[in-house]
C-alpha cells in the first residue's frame, strides 16, 4: 500500500488549507485512513481519524477548525484545515492501519507552515 499526501504549503495565520491523501496498491487490506502531524522537536500526534462506525475523531486542537472526510471511490481522505495558527506548523502524515494486525502504513508527509 502506498499513501501519497498533497496540499501542504505556506499559509498566513487564519488561513485555510486542504490536504489530500490517496491510497494505492492493496486497498482492501487497509482500514480507515487518518491524519497525524509532527512538529519539529515534538512527537507525532493524531490530528483526526475515523472510528469503526465511520464517525470522526479529532484531537482537541483540531475540534471546530479541522474536518476530515473521505471518498471511498477515490481511495482518498482529506483534511480541511481552517483558522490555521502558527502552532499548526508541522509535517502532516496520512496513516492507514493494516487490517487484522497492529501494523500500519504511512505516507511521506506534507509540510504545512503557518506564518506571516
């Protein structure tokens, strides 16, 4: 399985970005995709994901500002990020679990920089 992110970039505080992640390969082997991020000097953290009932799960910092969505026909997951803050600056990674195991797949990440 390959996960490819896109949509990152430089944005001013208060701006918006929409990240995309497309999966290819053995799609049937993965579960619901989600988004993580890692800022310099910090651990990777969950941003948003889907629960088993397809409801969305958000980190506290993402609630009310970020929206995760998916398009199963395109094997894609998206992250709409609004009201961006400098502390949102990080590399954002797409993640997909391998069904029936504790293994998971990761994309290479896309850089999001929020700065004036």
